[in-house]
């Protein structure tokens, strides 16, 4: 990536030679050129919110920015990209969306996230640290910035306008108004589950902002909950890509003897899963982990993996995440252990499972979804 401060070598995480996707896009480039061309003073506390793969934090490393992200993969990519470009450890401060934000923000750079709820929550959390002299600039591709996006900036921080589009990217300029009256942050959000979905029926779900389908139970998870396996013989169960943790919580309610591991690469999701589990007073033992799938879980240590894999990485459609999840499941399952997957019919997960496990059985289906089972031989 060519920046006003020199050339950067950047990669996504985990690195895959088959991955042709770049670790930056035109919106990152537009923002960096704007900062240089306009001579924006990058002094005081510079906060980079929503950096995708660390491109912004790496480019601005000499200014000692604070990066705030919901993504474990982004943090790992940032670590790797900083090292790749000769930036020493500690130069950039890495925070998660669950960490307390800085007390004062002098420059706020926002890479607009896909989730409007996550943007709302993070702007709400940062607003008390923003003052009338804070420089606030957002960036995103044109298809990511909507009237609702601009309204959020205006409602939470102050008057907002957009730039002209360049290479299908756009900037957001916001003038902070510290006197602005703000409503309370609505996140996290809780609701009661419907009564026809097995052991978790009627229980409470807690969603932090940015978790998929935060205000209701998504139809794919509902379908899986209606077709969960009998877990009475399972001692260690993984809710892989756990989201709000409703699937793992259902397992824990049905089998209090099971040890349930909740795993997600989203810090917001892992916090939601733990909050959901705690809110329902579930007996038994649970562990909540943020990471890259099942990396770090011992081989042959798991009886059952339940998985609803994502098929998007930001705006890109890809099966790379699902493949890593399936591969990790096969490694960590004991002989005879099972991987259960819920997915859209058109994704063809049965082909991948047969290639990896040597078998795949259809458990249930409807016009949109399939539940598949693969057994480790």
C-alpha cells in the first residue's frame, strides 16, 4: 500500500497464499491522503476505530494511535503488519470494543463498520472523551455509508457532512458539539426467546452491539435449535462461532454435566455469550474464548462441535472461514466425535465435509437451510 508516509507491506490474518484479497481498500487510502493533504494535526490522543486489518494503525504508527476493534483477527493482523513494517511493540495501543476507551480523544478516525448498531455503541462510548476541538473523520466505501450512518454521527457527536466520492469511497466529516443532549446507550439489548425451540425456550438472550441479528433470534439458529443432537453422552461441547451463545446455552441447559466452550473471533460476541449464559443461571462449567476458531484447543479433546459458519469477511463473500472452522473441528474432535453444521442450502457445505471427514449426513432441511452432521472416523 502506498501512503503519504511511504510504502507499507500489509496482509490479512491468517495469511493464506491462496487469498487474493488485499488488507486495505480505497477508503483507507482516501482517509490517509486527506489527513496528509489537509495537514490534519495528528497530535494528542489519536483513536482509530474499526480498522479492518491494521492498515490505518500501521500507516499512522509514528503518531502512537490507539486502535479499537471488535475483531481478534484484526488485532492479530495489526500485530503482524506492525512487525512486518518495522514498528516496535507498544507503539500502537490495541484495545477491544469491550475495553474502557481513552478518557480524552483529540483525533477520531472511524472506519465505518458493517453493523450500524456497533457504530452506535462505539460512538456512544467515545462521545464523553470527544471535545469541541476533536477532529472527527470517518471513511468507508459508498455502499457502506447511508443516511442512517450520517444521522448516527450527527445525533451522537455533532453536525455531519460527507465528501465527494473518490474510487467509490467517501469521507465523513463531523464537528463535535459537547453540549449535545444524548439518549442513553441502548446496548447491550436483552429479549426473551420464543417457546418452541427446545431447552432454551423462554430463556433470556443478551446481545452486545454488532452481534448478528441482535434484536431477535435469526431463523438459521432457530432451525438448528429445533434439531440439536442428544448431548447426554457428550462431556466437552464447542459452540464454534458462538455469537450470542444461545446454542451453547441450550446444550448446557439440556446437559448440565457437559463442559461447554464458547468461541468467537468477535469480542462483542464472546461477551454476549457469557452474558446470555450468566443471565439464565445455567448449571455446569463453561469457558468463553476469543480467538481464531479452534486454534489452541487440544487435538482429540472434544466430543461435539456445533457450528453456524459465516460466509462473509466484511464485504467479501468467502468460504475461507468455514473451511478453517471445519478443519479445526476435525483436528479437535475425538474419534467418533461429531461436527453439526447449519448453513444455507446454496453454500454446499456437504461437499467440504465429505472431502474433509469422508462423510456427511443430512439431519434436517427446509427450503432455505440444511443441518449436516460429519463424524470423525
